[in-house]
C-alpha cells in the first residue's frame, strides 16, 4: 500500500490494524476518527492506554487482569472459594461475570492445548491450577472451555489430571440458547441439547 500520510500516521494505522477485528481499511478509518477528534477521543484514549499499561497486571492467583493483585474477585470474601471456574482467557471470565449468576472464583488458563500449534500443558497455567486445587479449599472445578476440538481436548486433559484430587469436576451444559428457535440452531447444538436433556 502506498504511504499516503506521514510516518507517524502510518505507524498509528499499522498499530490499530493489529487490533482484533480491525483490518487495514478499518484501521485507517479509526485513525482518521481519532485524529479528527483529538480532544474528545485521541488524547483521552492515549491517557487511558498509558494508565492501563502502567496499572493493569495479571492476578497472581487466578490470572485475571486487574489493577490490584490479588484481583477483585480473588479478594472478595463473599465469593465462594470452594468453586473454581476454569476459563481459556480473561474474555470468558468477563462474559461469565456479565451473566451475574456465578459467585465462585476463576482460573484463567491463558490458552488451550493445541497439537496443531504445538502448545502443551507447560505453556498454560495448568500447574497453578493443580496447586490451587491441591491447596484443599476447592471442592468443585467447573471446566468452562469452548466447544471446539482444542477446548474439549483441554477439558478432558484437565479432568484426567484432576481425577485423583478429590474434587468434583463439571462442565458447562451446552444446548439451546435462551430465546433460541430450534430451526435456527446448527445440528451440533441440537444434538448436544438432546443429549444434555433433563427432567422437566
Ligand atoms: Zn484473581
């Protein structure tokens, strides 16, 4: 692509283009929006980025991102320390928190096992998970991992490693979403929902 702006602007566009969901075209539009609204957008965003860069760190217990270590969830005495929900990334933790119904604690793996990418358990926070479970406080581990090949491989691996830990290991139910029409669902979801049916 021919450079049409100065090197500073091209650099901004190149960095924005590394964000998930932004291709070169939308990065260009985002850069332009920022530059046109310096006071309302560019400068506050730059300040927010600098502050996040300086203050946000990974919780040494669960791996979540927060400005305090341990994070807010880990240090909240009203959260149930006997229940540990294992998630792939912080985004899944945020989604579960938005749901608002889970009152236990979390463990962020930092990825999934992947034969294709050559990612083994040592690349994930598996050792820390086993340490926490063997610490004695945990009674249930919920494996809230994606319904993908890597997600399920990881879930089965963890279930195996936790088999002798004296805790109950559960997985999230999969099936029909709230408000979901059956004829809109994919076959895999319907099959899962049928297998996971429960007494009415
Ligand atoms: Zn934490």
